[in-house]
């Protein structure tokens, strides 16, 4: 199951992404975390020392090589230059299994704090004024487009702040999106934006209240979020101690139970491969018409393989 953590900048989505992936990993579940935020802090939130560098290459540094690997022998994709972030897999494409023995996982995964992690890559000085961060996130979208994840497997992505995820079709690649909301009006404004955009495409969104300090905060969230409020995390001395580089024992019982509720919500979701494929084709055609045909000089609608259906059944025929 694919999970995204989104929310206003500073709401704590990176912290919750780290807590949730560690929670899954400690249970023995297969999980991959992906840092898809312009501020690349997930590795440190998982336990990488501040003066230590993440050693595996970022996905965005090898987007061309990733395209070459994923397109395989697909005759509908003439070259890496003709393959864009929304290009869906088809006959001859290489599909991925979570943490499989493949070129993407073997090169880009590094374990941090017991969690296999991939990073998108930071926004470099050479990108200023000439690129947007969504160009780097294209590698994440390609990865998720070609992944066949099974029951009890998890991909957790710490996404860009605000409603920025709607600038591409990446927001449709998830089975569950957790919107992290602080008990403030500013944080709620992002909730309203995300909820309305997601509803248009039938994307499930659940709210996780964060940094709740008491009954007034909780009442504020319940009044304004209603049934969308799945769980809430209290202000955590454990997290603060970890962020300050000192040990503090384990996570507080209430916050640990909140993580259990998040996992239960994910596990209760039905994996809808038909909707996944439908959204993949829809957003590929949108991007082709909007910019990609002109950028590549090709009719990218021809990349859609009408005989391809994503999911486990595709593995024997298309892997």
C-alpha cells in the first residue's frame, strides 16, 4: 500500500512519516520510505546524524538511467528522452516489486534507523531560476507507476508542503493520503484545499491532528475537520528529545496508539488497481496535451498500451 504524508510546512509531516515508517519496520513489515519534500530532512528524522551524508544517490540524479531500466523493451517508448514522468508501463516495461533485486532498489536504497530509504534529492543551486522541484519528483512518479506492491507491503512518501502535490498526477499514486493538520487556522486552510482537490478524483484523505496540547486543541480540530479526523498526536517530549540529539525512551503510549490507527486505516483500504491505471492514463494524456508532446516532439498518447492492466496479474506477462 502506498501512503503519502502531506500538510502545511512545519505541521510535522516529516516527523510523522519517520514515526510511521519506523512503526511499520519494527513490526517486521516490508516498507520503503521516500523523501519527496523539497527540504530533504527525512533521513535525519529517521536517525541519520546531522553531520552524516546519505550515501545512496538521489533518484533525481539518475532519472535518465531509471527511465532506461523501466522502459525495458517497451516498443511504445523509443528512448529515455521520449519517456516522461507520467509515461505508464506497458508490454515490455520492467515492473518493480518492493525491495526487489532490481536496478532501482539496489542503487538507491539505504537503510537508516532500520528503515530502507530513498531520497528524491535536494534543490541545488544550479536549479534556481531554471527548474521546479516537480522535475525532480518525476523520478518518484516513475517509480510508483511501475511498482507492483503486494498485501502487507508499504511505501511511505514524505511529500512537498501545501497543495503542491496537485501540480502533477503524483497525488493519484497513493492508496491513502494522511493530511497532517495542526490546531491552527493556517494549517486548516491547507486541509480545505487538499480535501477539495482530492475529492474531485476520489482520492481518500484522512486527517492526522498533530502537536495537540489539550482538550481545547482537540475540540478545535473536531469542530472544523469532523469525521475526516482519523487520529491525533499529542506534543511529544520523545520527539523533541530525539530532535535535540538525546535519548528519551520510547514514544508516548497515546502517540503509539495513533500510529496503530493509521496502519489500521491503510490496511482497511481496498487496493484498486483499475482506478490506479485509469488515473495513470488520464494524467499522462493531460500532460501530453499540456506540454509533453511539444517538449518531446512526439505524440505521447501512443505510449498508452490498451492491453496493459496494472497489478499482480501483470507481473508474469510484463515483468
